[in-house]
C-alpha cells in the first residue's frame, strides 16, 4: 500500500510559514503539503512522534492556529554541516480543517 492509498484526504501542495514550540523554543518551519486532516511540516528540527504541537500558520488570511499530534518524523543527516533538507514531521490536526488552505 502506498502513502497516497493510506490517506483518506488528498493533499494540496501549499507553502506557509509556521511557528511552533518545541522543547521550550520557538521554531520556524514551512508546510510542504496540507489537507483537511493534517500537514507535512518541513523543519530542521522535527518534533518526535506522539508530541502534541500548537502550530501558528501564516496564510494570506492571517495567522491560523491549529493543534495536532506528530504522527511521524524524519531527519536527513547526510552530512553534519549540510542543511537538513527533507527533514520534517507529519502532523494530524485535532479537528478537521474545512479548507485545505488552512482556512
């Protein structure tokens, strides 16, 4: 079964600036894709699976706050000094978002 077959909702490629707190520090990240059920958070420092997160997502309509749970995370550690391209986390929203553009 492929990842797209496991998803109940289609994902939309959308890039938004996101702020979230991790281990007491405010981090910056970007969305890579978004659906009504969750998003992929592209970040150098992905939070661990199971962690609850509060996301402040900047959209054209202003900042939207969503809460969710980290379902999975991955690190790209190709080289210690290289940017962690591809690192991030899959987040499931606590409540379904009506519009994949994160309202």
